[in-house]
C-alpha cells in the first residue's frame, strides 16, 4: 500500500522546519518589525497632528484677539478723526459765520451812511425842487 519512508519523512520535516526558520528570520521578522514601526509612526503622526491642531486653535484664538483689538483701535481712530473733522468744520463754519456777520454789519453801516447822505442831499436840494415846482405850476 503506502510505503512511507521514515528517512524521507524526517528529511521533509527537517527541510520544512529549516524553511520556516529561514522565512521567519528573513521575511516574517522584518515584515512584523516594519508593521510595528509603521504603527508607531502613524501613532506619532496622530499625536503630532493633535498637537498641531491645538497649536492652530491657539494661534486662531490669538489671531481673533488681534483682529478684535485692531477693530477696536480702528474704531477709536475713526471716532477721533470724525471728531477732529467735525471740530475743524465747526471752526471753519464759525469763522465763515463771523466773517459773514462782519460783512453784513459793514453793509448795513454803509447802507445807513448812503441813506443818510441821500437824505441830506435831498433835504439840501429841497428848496430847488420847491422853486422848480412853483415855476412849473405857475407856467401851467
């Protein structure tokens, strides 16, 4: 029937064990080491990513603080510039108003002077008008 040769069976077993030992040392151990190294690298990268995420969140919060401070400072500067412009415009308006009031007062004085001069000239020429009026009435 089956003829099993113990020498052949023993030699096949020894060769199998030698192949397994050789594969273990040349293939499986480096492969497992590579897989462990890769798992450790991935774990380290995840920790670094979490750390970077925390850093980014901190930097984002800092940037938001800086932006809010800049907005407040810009509002203060804008308000100050608005006040300065308003004060300047008010000063120019007051100056122009006083200038116009002075010109108006001078115009009123000149008008009064001219009115007085005209009245005086009319009063002084009144006798001539009366005489010319009498002469015209008498010629009619």
